[in-house]
């Protein structure tokens, strides 16, 4: 029951009962309600920002534990990446070198990932940077492992064909003469005998009498037999597989046909003086993956270390080529 209130009327000098209207009662109620609402809001704000509930404390501890586990995971990923980098280095500089295979380009090993929004689904969180960084490392590592796995498959195939590789590599001199003075010109920049300008000489010139036997320096297939009065003159090209080709130029006579399979040491032609040549000699080239390389580095079966050193020293001297 509502409490009755009275007040003293100074005009009538009487004590009168206070009459409260509905509007006054409503205003009193709203005032009390608003005050309570403001107080409750202040309490909630303070509690939300400065006090933790038991559930929030549990979640905070879980988040801290997740951060720790992500840090440990990143460290382990870095260790695995170091191991993969070591495998890549061994693969390029040991395994693939042994089997005469070109190293895998860095652009292939470290290929990036397309798309700017690849990790957009991981953005918008407090720890997005940590999650995105870990995911990116895992993606890169996965890509590198795929490339390395394919490389090992290739190396394994090369290992099974090692015997064929050894037989196919151009490993002897094409002319049976170990007298180093009979090499007329070496690989590298030389003076052209016709134009008297410095040009790159892509092979070695072996001086020998017309008709001297010329030997295939490795097993392979004859891919070209050309007869010409200019340039390389009469010329034979042999494909040895594994990226190797050899060229025999200025021949007087051919002893093989195009498409014929030859063995190392087989006589394929004879020294001549055809084409752009100043004297009887054999111009001999070794090409690896289409690029000329120094044939001296492939005389494995013919010269001693001392003779090899002497040939290297002679090749450094300026001279004039024979073609």
C-alpha cells in the first residue's frame, strides 16, 4: 500500500493530504529507472573492461598456449626449411653434378604463389599475422619438397643409366695423338686466320696429315653428315644423349651415315682441309645442352693430370685458329 503524505498549507493554515498525479508518479518511476540503468551500465562497462570472468580467464590462457605452440611450430618449420635447403644444395652441387645434370634453377625451387587474396580468409583476427606467416611458410616448404622429390626421381633415373652415361660422354681425344704440340688452337677467343679479328673459337683444332683417322669420342647416334665447301666443310655431328653433342669438321672423307649408331673409338672419318680451313686439321667441339664447352675438360681417358695442367697453360696463350 502506497504511503500517504501530508503537508502544511501556509495560506489556509491547515494540514492537507498531498495528492500525487499519475504523471508525477510516472516521472518518479522513470527517474528511478534511468538512474538505475545508468548505474548498471557503468557497472557493466567497468566489469567488462577491467574484470575477467572465469570463462574469459580460461580462454585467455588457451590463446596464450596457442601462441606458444605457433612459435614452436614456426621454429620447427625453420629447422625443416634449413634441412631442405641443405638437400637442395647437395642435389645441385653433388648429386646432379655426378650425373652430369644441370642444377634446378632457383626460380623453380623458390616459385611463388599466385593471387593477392590467397590468405584473405585468415585476415581480420588479432593474431592474423602469426597465422598467415605460419601458413605461408608451410606452403613454401610444401612446394620446395615437391620440386625436390621430382629432382630425386630424375637423379634416380640418371643413376640407373649411369653405365650408359659413362659410355656416352665424350671422354677421349678424337685423334690418336698425345703430343700436345699437335694441338693447333684451343677453345676460347682466338685470332681468325682469314679476317684477322678476335673471335670466339668454339672447339679445339688438331693438326694432322690428311687421311688421319678420326674417332668417335663416345657412344651415340650420327645426327648430321654434311658436305660443304665453306664453313665447317665436310662435317659430322654425333648426339650422345644426356645433353651432349660432338662436332667433327673439315674432314676429307666420311665413314658413317646419318642415323648410324657409333661406339667410342670407332673410326667415323678422316682428317681433311675442307671448308674454311688454312691447313689439314680436325676442328672438334663438345656441346652441352646446346652450348659449346671446352673439350679439354672431357679428355678423361687420354691425359695425365700433368698433361692436363700443361694443356690448360697452353690454352691461355694468345694464338690464331686454323679455321
